[in-house]
C-alpha cells in the first residue's frame, strides 16, 4: 500500500493528475476497452447504489414511478424536435448496420430519453384524468465526448432521468422547482456539497427547454461543476409530438413537460471537493463502509471483540472487519485511501483497558474510547465528520467567490485565483459567446439568493438586469 500512496500526486501540485491518481488507487473503477468508458468496481458501484437508494426514496415522496425505456431511438423520431437535435448532434453515437445488413433507418444510442418518453406520452395521454404522468428511469446514456475523464466526462455514464407531463404550466413549473429543491437538499445534506442553485442563461439552458435550473458546486481547485439540472419545457415537446388532452371543459390543449437528472458525475464532485493527498474522503451517508474495524492481531480475544463490536454497530452503520491477510499498516492505509469515515483499531493492550482506538478520516485523529462508549462516540463523530467536510468545502467556496463589473476585472481575478465571479450580465447569447472566446469561461447560473438589479453588462456594457456567476468549469 505504501507504493500506492506514493502514486498520489499532491492536489496543490497537479490537481488533474491528483484526481486521476485518487480514482485509480482507491479502486473505484477500471478503464473500459472503448475510449471514455468505465468499469465500475464493487466499491465504486456501491457509492452509486447508495446515491440511488437515497434519491429514489426522495423521488417517491413526489409520487415518482420508475420505468425503463429502450436504448435505441429511430432517427426520424429524434429529429422531430429541432433544437433538441442540434444540441446533441455532435455527441450522437449511431447504429447503421446489424450483421451484414445496412439498416433502412439510422438508430441513435440514447444521449437522453426525452423523445422516447414524450412519444409514449402522446399515446398515453387523452384526457386531463390521465395527468400527471411522473416517470423516472435509472439507466445509462451515451454522449461521445471529445475529452474524457472518469466520472466527470465519460462517453457512457449512469444517471437518473425524470420525465413528467402535466395539465397546467403552473403544475409543471412547480415540479421543476420541487425537483431542484430535492437535488439541492441531497447535495448539501447527503453529499456535503455546498451548492448554489439558480437558473441557466439562454446560452447554457438544455436543448429544447424553456428554462433550465441547476445546482452548481465549486471544486477544491476553484473550478465549477454542474451537479444536477431540472428543465421546464413548457409545451415545446408537446407541440412537436402532438401530445394533446381534453381538459375539464372538453377542450383540447397541449400538455406541459419537464425533465431532470443527476449522474455519476456526482462521484467526481465528491472526490474533487472533499478528498485529499491520502486518497478519498467520502461523505458518511454514501460511503460503502462507514466504520472499518482493524485487528492488530488475530488472537481469539481480539477476534471475538471485533465481532461483538461489529454486531453492536451494525444496526446503525455499514460496518466491516478487514479480514485480509495484509499487514496492519497496509490495512490502515487501505482504509484511508478508500475514504472510510471512521476506523476502529482493536488490540490486546487496548482490550486489557477495555478500550479501542477510534480514528476519523477527515482530521486523521486517534482517540482512546471505552468499549461501552463506542456506539455513542461513533454516532457523535460521524455527524461531526460530515459537518466538518461540509464546512471545509463551504469555506473554500467563500474564499473563492468574487465580484467584478468589467471583463478586465473578471480576467484579472481569475488570473490570480480560480473561483466563482458574480458579474452584471445582459443575458444575450452572442454576448456570452464573446465572453467564452475571450476568457475560456462561461456562465454557471443566475443565482436564487442574489438580488437581481439593473447595471451595465460586464462585457458589452449594454443594460443588464441580471447578476450571474461565471467561472471556469468541468
């Protein structure tokens, strides 16, 4: 394990290499045989399973039903919503041949499932009594990324995509914002990510959406990461796919749709926000192992004590005993690199004093705790652990949040330190394109918690009514 630890580059020296080193050494994934694909190892997939389990329970509170839709989309179906097509065209993977037969119509491997699901909605919805339909699927999608990085940008990734259709604009808008709130709460209370929520600009909104809402998180190095989005489509897709229903007054009208999703990109956000030069630091609620018990030797008394302690803690925590034949030092290092929140070491000398040694991964502390007090102590330390990693992430964001009134000020700030910069912005697509060409940055969101006021756009100096965060981003 010592050699593994040596492979982790310091995050302050080379953040990109540090990230790659942590992902590889912690045993989350292996690289797939096709560029941009990942093999999820058990430990990495367990993190996603925990994310899925918690989020799915929150969705159920909003009456969401899980479904599954096909992988392949006929080109003629995909092309029915023009703006949607243009947004995804560069990333589409296409099936043109089966065996030695050329297909009569190209089939796209889904980059997202809007067109499949709204086509289904058109068949299902005839009356207001059929509404709302509130669907979600846990699945994979493919977007052929030019530059790939595990979890952050991969050609194939896992996600959930919710799709709904409603009787009224008000109901659809409410759903859009309710989901945004679920994402925000999940990010801050489960993943310990202090996110900023808000609306995307016209240039950055989802292809085919009328409005896109987002949660944005800031990584340790000061670059932003979009952690989840919720889209209000209005009647855009309903008109394209002729989804009409008869309302209570026996009149025909179009339905109002939404979609929303988070992906395995969240695992990348966790790594880049919380982890350190020793490896992963995982939020306790999604850590595959929350408490790792490590025996100093394999004596009968030590083995019995560890098994009893595991049984005592197992009702409230995911607890494992390291039963490998590795050295004690290896086991300690392995628990650290995997980001296990709490580690308990048990040895014969400790047992003579009716004690064990408890360590926290975030502060790397060691405390002697009476065996009778371990359960209470672990509860306290798990909570303190999560609060601490959240506060560290929040402090980093606060120290990297700035404001500017001109492009010159904006660029000068980012030349000194990466971060989020709040600027007055006109909102025009062409203006934002100019900003991107000048600075290699883009808007992140129009934040919910900032007063929007009149000013002069930081780039074009035209009248502005928006305050917008811009940043470099993954």
